C-alpha cells in the first residue's frame, strides 16, 4: 500500500508552511499601535511616529525612546497536518483486510466457533468439495452462518453455502446444492425484493458476528450496506468460501464500503484526518513575520521641528502549497488493487477504482491511480521556499505649522534598506518534494526608501495620511528575482483628552503580497488607550478586508508597566488544534518598552 510516510508528510507540512514569502505589507512596528488595532497614523501619544507617519515627529513637545521585539503567525489549514496520524490511515485498509483474511485453510470441523444456536440450524448432507474458508474473523462469521458442516468429518461444503443462500432468498433447495445456481437465484431475489433480502442478511451476519465475539469494523460495514450492494454479498461469500478474498474484492463486490465511527476512536481519528487532508488540498496558507526595532526622536520646537532615527530589523516568510489539480483524489495502492478513500458525513467510504470507474482514457485501477491520485508518482505538486530579512536605518524629520484654525504637520523619512533574500522552488510528487535541497546561497542587496506624511490637528482631534515607499524600492530574492516594495497609502484619525486616546486607521488601497493564495491585504482597525502615570492599558480590533480565509476579527490588547516593560498581543477567535492544543489561526506577541519626557 502506498500512502504518505510520516517523514514525507511532516516534512512537507513544515516546508510548505514556509513557501512563497509574503511581500512587505504595512505591518506593525512597536507595541502601542499593535495593541490598538494597528492604528498609528494620527496617534500623537506614541513613540513610533518615525514608522507610522513622519509628520508626527514635529508635534508633541517631548523626547521619545522605545524598543519592540515580536513575531506573528498566520495559518490556514497547513499546521493541521501535524495532527494527521499517518500510521492510523495506513492501517485502515489492512484492518479491513485482516477481517477478510486471505489465508486459506480447509475446514474440517463442522461446528461453529461460538456456542449456542446457529443461524441455519442442522444441515442435511449436500454434495460438493470442502470449503476453504479464511482463517480470519470473517471465516468465523461464515462458520456461524452455516452451522454444522455436511461433509466428511463435519467439513463445510459448497452445498452448505448454497443452502444458506437459498434459505435467505426463499427458494429452498431449488438450487440443488449448486453454489453457482444459488448465487444467481439469490441475486434475482435481491432484485425483486432488495429491502427484505438486505434486512435478512444484515440480521444474520450481525448475529453471526456477535457469536464470533463482535468486530466494530465488520459490524459497521454490515450496518451500512444498502440495496445496491446486497447482490454482491453472494459473490463475496462465494469468494470467501474459496479463500479468495482481500480488501479489494470486498470493496468491489459490495460496490464500495462505508464505515461509521460508532464510538471507535481509531475510525473517528481517520475520518478527521481525511477531512484535514482534503481541506488542505483545497486551500492553505501560512505566514510568519517578525518586526523589531529601536527608535529615538528629539523634542521638536517651532523653528527647527523634530528629528527621529531608528534601527529596524524584520523577517518575513509566508506561503502555500500548490497541489496538482489533476491529482487530487485520495487513492491508495492496496497491494496491486486501488482503493479510494473519502468522507460521507461521519462515515469513511472505500471505493474500488478500476475498469468499472468512469474516467476517460483510464482502463484500469493503476491508470486511474497514476492520473489522479494525490500520491501518484506522476503528480506535479509544487512548493517554493522564499524568505526575506530586511534591515532598515530610517532617519525622519517632521515640522508643524500653526495655521490659526488648528495645526498642520508634514514629515519625510529617508531609510537605508539592506535585504537578504532566499528562494528555492521544486515541482514533483511527494517523495520528490521531501528531498528538496535547501542549499541555495542567500542573495544580498541594498536600496533606499522614502516615506512622506501629513497631519492636521485641532482641539485634541488629529487626521493623518502617510505614503510609504513612494519610490517603490526593490530587493533581491535571488539573482534573478526581486521583490518590489509597492507604495502603501494609509489614513488615520485620532482623539486625545488627558489620559485617554482613541485612534483608527485604514489602508486606502490593498497592499500587494507574494502569497500565492492571498495576494493582497487591506487592514482597517482601531482602539483606545488609558495612559496613567506608571501604567497604560490598550485594547482594540482590526480586520483584513482582503483575507480569503474567513479569518474574522482580530482582537488586540496591551499593557505597559513603568515604561520599560510593555506587552502587546493580537489574536483572532478562529482556533486551530495542533497536537491537542488550541491555538488561534492568527496570533502576534510583542515585548518592548517606551519612554517620553
């Protein structure tokens, strides 16, 4: 059987999560704005004006210093792969095969394996060779169905099985002990009255299984039989009587198999894992960012204005796995036969693929497996790994002018950019992708960027606008690929009265990213701050208008104690379970501090 091995899936799950690096969005530097819904363009009561709007450098008459270090993760479906129990999925077909063991052994004893009454009662002598029932659990069930054997030394014969089929079909001994004729008569009876034949067979099989000790998998298969599969039961019993039985014959004879979890932890886990894999194949994304910095700004005055300087270090990685759209079926190789796994409600379905399957150009199960299975060697899945580390040294200037009706401030930041880029890409099947080489040499590049900003203030109210990277600087991912830092336009409004501040920001246009499945983002958000002498508390919310994954509202909050210790958190309420732990699909944590004097 061919399926994910644990190394392939876990490696792919981790590696795919680092593919397709995200471009530099507006981001969030510093703790204050991060905990107020990302708002900072018009917020005067913050040390991070150098990042959010250089016009703020010319406003509040204070010296400022701050530092911040943090990381953000954003996941959609990829991290869930860590929960998949590969061994459990691998064992599912073999568990079913174990029930219908193909080990042949001539049966010489004529009593059932369980004590008590049999389902057929005493048998009269019938002609035919001794049956070669499998040693597995299903063989014990058949013995219980047949009762006492009519052959030499009590061996079970074809006549015993023919009589049983006749008793269920209602045609008595009309088959004359001929097993082939009994099978045909059974099928005819099933076509005429499928509900009755199905009900009788289910009752007898479940009773025989109970007498054999009970088996959750087999009992579930029996209970989920339908009128379309009842005719195949006769062929299944006939094959089993010859010892010619395996999981592919079971699935084929019954026109597919459905297994309910029925409290079975292993089946419940398999159902959940198959759903996880199917969801990941449909849509996935993961991003990581870390934005860290130190800032200092001078006390502005009416003549000179204010200056700011900083050191920013950021790392960005994000991505998604691109699966071959022509190879998206969960078909596994079960010993030369090909079985497709699926989910129907709370049930696992197993269907045999082969000549009967309707697929243009496919003549057998292997052709279908090769042309459409996610595990096929001919599948062309793609992963690309990209990363960008950006160092910035921004120098900014802001100046305010009193116009009688409020105050107008303008500012500009010139920043030196140093980038270290990395990119590697590979296309192939899962085995090929698991061997992807990470030996590429990072590419270094230099550039500079320009930000400009403006602010209008009156009686505690402020309205601001900033345009970042207006010169659209580029940094290299590799010797042949570049990331262009597209201009970013954001507006904000704020109000401050004593210890209370309120702020709201919105991206005026979507920002471009390099994420394959989420190529744009556009943030809106805001919050409030209560700034007391030795402590301040902040709360807010923000939302990505362009997020395609129903990420929902992101809640933010933060607290500063005595200036030097500041903690800011961002999180949504969409939880992802990883190894038994529930974690948000979006989460950010920043630690820092800040002083104004």
